[in-house]
């Protein structure tokens, strides 16, 4: 096990502590994995013509990190949809939002396949399922419908050009943990 010493300077005070390098590497990998996940959502949204949303990372101690990202399709939006007589435009919007939900986990998995946990993707998968259930009520048809959108999300991430843009945005997020919507959009455009 490799150890190193770090110094935290706060005003005129400082603290010296010993930390396991592997813990820092794990923390950095977790943050990079989250960045790729969120970058996947953002690039997919940009691809379907939605406006960018702000993203903010909050680092915790050496074992915890989390993030805040404005969802592209909130529960409130979902509750306000009129499901009877779903039009073609509404169906396309729902499919796009399900697609955006599913791209994040695929980007996460591509970046860090060994660190990917199915539970990380469960919330995004459930959001996609909830969205698409408004269009297809039959459970067997719904299952295939979700699989189709999920395959489109996987293929989006596997595309070399789109993956390059996802990685570009993820790196920008790691360098700037709090990005406003216009900064997210500019970072995506910078990847082109």
C-alpha cells in the first residue's frame, strides 16, 4: 500500500495528514465515472435538440461523492402530461427523454465497465420505463419498446464521434465541477 502526506491550508492554519493513495485514485475514478454519466445525458439531450441543463458536482470525503443535475424530464413534467390521445409529437418527446435517461448509464458503463453497478442505472431505467409506459401500456410491448430505446442509447455511446464529445464534456466537468447551462452547451460545442 502506498501512502503519501497531504497538507490542507485554511487561512493561516494547516493540517498534515496521511492518506492511502489508492483511496484517492478510487475517489478520482468515481468522480470521472459520474462525469461521464452526466456528460452522456447532456450530449444526448443536445443531439435531440433540447437545451442544456446545469450540472454541479459536490465532493464528499474520500469515500463519498455525489452530484446535482437538473433532470431533462422531471416527475412534475410527467404528471402534467395528458396521456389520453398521445400525439406523434408528444410520443417523440417521450422517446427522446427516455433515450436521454438511458444514455447516461451506457456512458458510465463504457467509461468504467468494472466499476459499473446495475443499481447506478436503475433510477434512469425506471424513469425511461415510466415515460414509455404512457405510450405503450401492454407490458410485453412495453418491454420491447424500452429495449429498442435502450439499444439506441447504447449505439449512441458506441459511436466514436459521439463518445469523443461525451469524453470532452466529462473532462470539462472534472475541471469545472459546477457548470451553468450555457457552459455545458459551449463545452459540448467545443467537442466538435
